[in-house]
């Protein structure tokens, strides 16, 4: 009988500090503020005859890389229907409900998401992990879940199952 296990990756370095604002509607948003986000991933896989599933270092490396890429930036959702983003010289001009926020490009990342929420961050990171398996399910992963915490006891998660 096949035996499955869930490997949870929750290393200290799987975190990023970032500024953002959540958009609630076409006219309401939070003020720009920051969080210390942390990320965990859980992979459900079969255990081999040797008592090992596979070397999951590749997933730890991807999580570390994504967190490093997001760390210490203002994160803007480039796919939000409520924002207009113009690029002008060294600045992004982010327009929301008649207001324009000039943000230095060197301090800002435009993410291909709809809102800067833990729900969207978890899906974004899940997609990065799933790219490892683009050529088929390379490691026979049965399920994958990513959680992004904006603080203790509050997170959003995204999952995938084969």
C-alpha cells in the first residue's frame, strides 16, 4: 500500500517585509503600510521504499529566492481593475480614486496580481513553486499548499492538487 507524507517547509528565512495597501472597492483602500510576512509550504508526496520522498531543497531554494525578491519593497498589484499605473522616469505614478501616488521604481515591485493581500501573495508563490513541475509532475507531488502570514494567527493560503 502506498504511503503518503506531508513535508512542511517553514524555515526562518521564508519571510519578507513589504509595504502595501489592500483595495476594498473602486473608492476604498487601506493607507500604505507594512507587514513582516512569513511563508510556509506543505507538499504531500509518496514515501519511497527507502523512507524518503525526494530532496526538497529545490522548493526551499525557490521559497528563499521569492522572499528575497519581495523583501523591502512597496508591492503594487498591476492587475487591479481599480489602479492605473504610469511609468515616468524614475517613478511609477499609481492612480486610485482620483489620487496619484508617486513611487520610486527602485523601491517598488509591480506584481502580476489583483490585490496585495495574503490570498494573492499565496497564489503568486504557489505558481512559482508549481513552475518546478512544468514538464510533468517531476517529484510525484500529490498536493501543494502555500500559506502567507501577515502576522501571528492570520494567513491566506492557496493550494493545488494533482
